[in-house]
C-alpha cells in the first residue's frame, strides 16, 4: 500500500485518531465530548482534582443529569493515562498536560517544566478556556516521525512522542503522548523602538538525530533558539562531598571514600536551550530551514536571509538582502525560504509578488542575483485590484525528492518543476469559491492569512488548509482531491472522516455547506504529514488533531 | 464616512435621464467601488496595532494596492492633478481589464451595513489612538449609493476622505491641515511616505525610521509625547509630499 494513495482499488480512508487541546466555550454536546468525558461513576473521585473544584465548568455545559466531571476518564469511565496515582488503564486520548495538570497529579507525565503561569491564567480560570496563548502556530514532525512538535502563541513548545506499538494492540497504532513541554520564548520589549516582540513561535524545525538527544530549532519574530531534548533515567548517588539532599558535607566528618554509582530514577525529559541566535534580524523572521549538511541553517525575515553555523551564535552571514536603498521604493518582501533537501548550496525563497527565486550559494557570497526565477504569467481575465495580494506566496516547500517545489498562495497550490521556470506543472484550486468574495476577505483581513502546505512522504499527495476547519488533500497521480474537516463532532475514535463539500450556488444538497455559512475564524494554517506513514497532524486554532489512515 | 458635502440627487429627474445615466452609472459605480477600496486601504494602512510592530508584508501589499488604484485613477483623469508624462499613456484596455471589482460582493453588502467584523477591526485599534475616528468606520456601500456624480467629485472625494480622517483629530500643529492643500507641485498624495511611516513605525527608531522620514518631520522627540502626538506625527508623514 503506497502511502497517500492507497491500494490500486481504493482510496485512503482517513480516520480520527486523537485531539489535544482546549474546549471552546459554548460547546453543548450531550454526548461525552473530547477532551471532557462525563463520568457516570468515576473510580477515582478523590484523586480527580476537578471533583473538588466545582468552578471548572459552568453548569450549562454539563449534559442534563450529570453533575460530575472527570476530565481524566475516558468515555467509558475507566481511567485514562496520566490520571492519578493508580491510573494506568486505557484511554484513547490524552489532554495536553500543561493545561490541566495541577502539580500534584503528574506522576506519569514526563514533563519537568510544568508551567504554573499557564495553569494560573488558563483553563482553571472562570469560563475562559481557549486563551489566545493556546493558539497553535506551528506543527512539525521530526525526521523519523517519532516526535511531533507544536509551538503556540504563548511561546511554548509541546513535543509529543509516539508510543511503541504493542503486539497485543494491533489495531491501535502508536498514539502520540506528551513527551516534553517547555517555554521556548518569552515576550520581550524592544526599548529602542518601544515595541513588543511577540513570543509566538513562528516555526520549529527538527535536526536529524545524531545521538540519543533530540535537537530542534524554534524561532519567534527575532530570535532563533536551538533546544536539546534529552532523557534522563539514571542519577548519580553516593557523592562524597555532598549528601543526598545536595548539602555540602563537612570534610572533617568524612572518614571513608566511596565511588558514586548511577541508580535508575523515574524517566525525566528535560529541554535545555543550547544556543541562542539573536540580534540578527531587523524584520520579522518568517522561516528557518536546516541545511542538508547539518552544520548550517538559514533564517529569513521580510527583507533578508541569514546563514548561520550551529556552533556560532554571534555571527551570521547575510546571503540575501532585498531591502531597497530607499525604503519608499519597497514593493516586495520575502515570505518563505527553504534549503534544498539534498544540495547544501541551493535554496529557494518566495516573495509577496508570487515569484520564487532559486539561489546557488556557490555563485557569490550575496545571493541577490538568482540562479532561477519562477513566475507564472498573469491571467488577464482574472485581473483585479486583489490580484497581487492573492498571488503572494505564503509557503514554499521542496518535495522530498528535491525535484519539485510546491507553493501556496491565497487560492491555489502550485507544483513547480525545478527545470521549468515559466509556469508551474500543476495547479490545484483550494477554495476557488472565495474568488468572488475577495473584497469582503480584504476588509476583514482574511485575505492576508498565510496558509502552509505539505507533501506526503512519497510526494504523491499534497495537503493544505482552508477555512471552517477544512483541509484539502490533492493526489497528484489520480488528480483526485478531498476536503476533510477537523472538528470535535467527528472526533470519535477511529471514526472515518467524511468528505465535505462546499456548495457554490443554486441548490444546496444535504451535507453541503454554503459559502456564506463558512466560519472564517476557523482557519487551518498549519498542518504536518508524517515522513513515511499516513499520519497527519492538523492544527485548528488551539486544537491539534491527529488523523491516521484506516487500518483494516 | 462621506457625509460631508454630498450632493443630493434631484428626485424628479431620474426617470427622464435614466437612459442617459445608465451608462454613466455603471462607470461611476465602478469608480465608487474603487474609491471605497482606496479609502478602506488607507484606513488599513493607518490603523496599525502600534504596540506590536505592524506586519510589513501586509503593509506592502496594501500600499501596492493603493498605488495600483492611484495609477488607474491618474490615467482616468480622476486623480487630483495629472503630470504630463502620465497623460495619454495608459491604453484603454488596461482600464477595462481592471473592471472586475467583486461586483456581486458589493451588491450583497449594499443591502446591509458594513460587516460587524470589519467594524470591530477598525474600532479596536482606533480607540487606542483617537476615539473620535471610530465614526469614520467604513460604510462604503451606503455612502456609495449617495455619491453618483461626475468623476470630479471622486477626486474631490478622495481629498474629502483624507480630510474626513484628519479633521477630527486634535492636531497640535494647526499648520498641518494647510499642508494638505498647499502643495501643488507634487502630483500624488505620496503613499510611499505612508508606507515608510508604517515601516519605520510611528515612533522613529534607529536608521530605518529616520531614513524613511523626510527632513521636515519633528524627529525623535515626538515619540516622547502622548499617543495623540504620535498620531499627529503619522499625520505629518502622510501629508508629507
């Protein structure tokens, strides 16, 4: 079975796997809804912190007849993982620990850095569940797919790890559990300009694993940080100069010497910042990309691209600079950039005018002159005052093979062959029904939304997001496409996602939704595809959905 | 938004002139739409959330849109003044090709007031700067219905809109309003300085802000004043030509 296109006789069926995140106010489902399940008789009421705290949910949200609330219990009432001391039963979902776990109930969670600030001003406060800091701003699988990292607007990074598949649970493919949580960036204040620097994580990129630890780059608008995530399951005991609590011993009292030994301890996952790459960008960083030499990476802002060496934090090379001498002449900015997956001298960057430039770093130190220039001629019949805005490229991605690049502009996804610069080889309409609504979308600023796009592992399927929590997949070989929705109504374990359809005009069929009913505040900007399997992660505002293909 | 100085149509004459006006109406409604788009873009450029640095990409795209409209209006002859090199340059087909301006969306919106989302967006940041300006929230569909006059009105309308935006601001520099109309040499309302003003931030920072601002700007000292003084500073950037 080829990932992404199924067998020759059937399409891939996507089904729900997990959802992590906060619940929105106003959800009034009567059935137990994720992540809250309403216990009929919770087996561990004394351990469930919310049993004592009756302020967690307004009573209006509880289905009638229920007055007990057990967020750690699965829908059937049996305890889920990460519940209290005795909890070890099966649950098919897990909440994001950082939001709900009070410090005393965290034995099975492997995080060290529980963010008490988050606990204090989030969920547990009256009625404010989905805070803006929870909005997921980036999603990325690592190179093996074992880890999945998310960054949010509050500057936090949450890493999920796929659990090992056990032989007696064949039907449950490895699910993702929280592995580590840490605060990557803090809000800063630029005193010179009297402006805040947001802590929102714009991008996360993993480094390929070279030893037992995991490394990732995370960036906000101004600063890139290299984080090391490592496990510790042993600790040294038996020091001579300090006792078990770490207090220094008086040397005069030491009569014998012993050799410290390593003893096993509870697994601890710690994240430490190993490098901080700061003060190199005047404008907002929109992309980072790790080079295939694994020694360098680049960071791109609106007008410049810098090349860094991982070991050197106080210098970077500027390799692209499109800032005009006179800022009054500025008409174009850089919107995304990426290194070629195999050729460490090649990279591309996209612009707000819908062009892509491919540069070779061997040509000159400053790559202002491109090697290749990709631009599609404008379609005169579709020209309007919004043409330029909707042609602005929001994301550019190399295929895994390195032969193609994919670009996302407001209404389409395009695939380009590196050997053909004058037009893309494939164009897919994501939501063409919005073409007649551009004026309204300009007015409410939705036209400036930056959607990302991803390839699947075999480069045969591409995926991107849309509004109303819809996301689209396009099969490049069969030319078929599907629209799916990430919503809690469809969030039953292994429930198969039903294709959605937007009706443009005329008679609306039963399951269709009309363009005017679309919710433009529910946009899917960030998605990720497992590097080798049919597992996708979809970020819908403050919820992370994981979907897998159906296992027979 | 455009409640000042509007000409009312003489109701009785409509039936007689309908035929003649029909052609004129489609052209003027396009001009009105274009005008409204221009005004909306100008408002967007001004109303940046000033606590966090404005999004440069967004500002550039909006400014390019305004420039595009500006160019077209110049070729139309509806711009305030036309420099010799512009006159007669634009081929007619270019005008025709830009006629698509989401008519259906406008017609839909004309039936109801401006969307709440748009209003909320406008009012939020504005309230930080100047509460009075919230009255200027775009009601373009309705105002558009009233303004069915010759292109000359459009040109005047443009300056009226600028006027509208600025007139209610408490300006510490009374000469600023005269500056708006005093300049006759420079052809365009200089959007480049608007963009520069946005790029540099309303508070002048280091190099970027200073190089973009023309010499006549008050300089870094204005950043020490209140928000209103900052807005005044923005005004001065905008009228700088």
